[in-house]
């Protein structure tokens, strides 16, 4: 799809600002691929979702949805999130878009970040309540990472241990923070609510590897489904976005994952159809996502590995996008700077 655009410790970016500022965006290309591998586990409990223009009013705004759901102790909750979470978010967005006084469309005159934080938290809470009411008390649950791609910016909502990483101007930048039980603020929250963090296993009550999740009703008193929401303005330097479960990130660093994807993109001259995730074949975005997941398995990941790769450039047809030189071994001949720290809520003007 081509759309016309108008416009854990935090690391300071020189382009950060305290308030959202909308800038000019170029013509924006977007394509995507998704893949899930079972790994050595007896069951695939992850789930993925990708929905272009997922609300009835979104096409003029370029509003597209991607979700990564990492299930634990079964796939039921992850599958429910695939079916329902986008609908709950769409209800929030559509209500705002038909409002006579919408806030988030007014740029810096409205509380853009605050609106998204509230809307996504309400949607996550509603779906979590559905999960809790649908069955008996249980440990079965799932984490969720959602990315909304708009013309001017990206909105990310994370609840759990999946991560979003963007390749921007040759730099791998982590956009979301993980909710590991031993993260200091999460540890305090869990313990203040009556839970226990096992430092040896980095789990809640010696069982859950995440401090935030949908479901897991047995631990709901202190395992919340409230997301952390990040809004990032889009930039002409954006190359691709990787959304993936811990099965990838526990064994492949953000910089290494971006190098892998970039090497594959630059070394294959195959055309892709905008907004269609092709089913296999060398050079397709789906094959690219699968290869990244397989790379994690080869690196030693025993877990389910689920990956979404969102491309912001046509690397196959655009000679400018594919201009970086590649050696005979497939190595990209330009340095990549790695951002090792999480950058929350930063805006590019």
C-alpha cells in the first residue's frame, strides 16, 4: 500500500521532545510477513495477527494493526486475543473518529499520547475481562504486543515479554520494554499486591515468566493486563519493524536481528506485492519472517518463536532503498549502530 503522508533505563535522543510534534512524511510503502515456529516445545501456544485498515474508518488515516501473542500453559488465551483484541481496539478508535470533538487528531493541541494510552488500556482491560469470565481459575494466559501503523506515527502497546525493534537509519532501536518479574518497578508492584518474585528463576510465584499477561486468573491480583503504550513519529529513515516473542529475543539481540533482516533484504532482488504477505518463495516478506525465526532456533532457542516483519520500503524494486553494498558472503558493507537501551515515548519531528 502506498499512502500519502502529511505530515531497563531511558536513553535520551537528540530528537526527543516533551510533547508530540507532527512533521512531514514521505510517500510510505508498507508490506509485511508473519511466521511462527513451534521449536522443541510439544505445542505451539503463540499466535499472530496482521490486519491492514482494520477499522471501518481507518483507510483515510492509514491505520493498520499487528499483534504478537505469547501464550503460556496452553494456546487458548493467545487464540482469543487473535480473534478479539483488534475488535476492542477498533471500537475505541471508531468512537474517537466519529466524535464531534476528537482529541488525537488535533496534534499538539490535544493529549495524543494520553488518548492512546487510555484507549488501548481500556481495550486490553475489556478483553482481559472476557478471558477471565470465560473459564475456571487457571494459570493459562498470554502476553500481547500490538503495533498500530499510521501515516505519521506508530503506536505500540506491550503487556509481557515480547519486543518491538525498529531499524531506523542503520540503527537498531528497541521501542518497548519487557515486563520481566525482576524488573525493579515490576517487582515492587507484584510484591506490593501480594505476589512473590523468585529471583532464581525470574518468575512470579516460581511459575510465570512475565509480570503482565492476559488471563492467568490464579495470579490476577498482581499479574495485570495493563499495557505500556509508546508513540513514535515515523521518519524517512525507517526501514523495517520487527515484532517478536521472547523465543527470538532471548537468543538474538536487536542489532543482530536487524543485521540479519537487512542482509536478506539487500541481497535478494525479488518484487513483492504491496500489503500482501506472499505464501513462501525466496524474497517474500513471509519467507523473511520465517528465516528470522529459524535463525533464532539455530541460535539455540527451544521456545516457540513468532515473528512479524513490517517493511517500510520496497527493498526489491526501489534502487535507493537497496543501495547499501553487499559482499559476496552476503554481508552488508556498512556499520550498524546498536541501541542497547530502551527508548520510551520519543518523537521525531
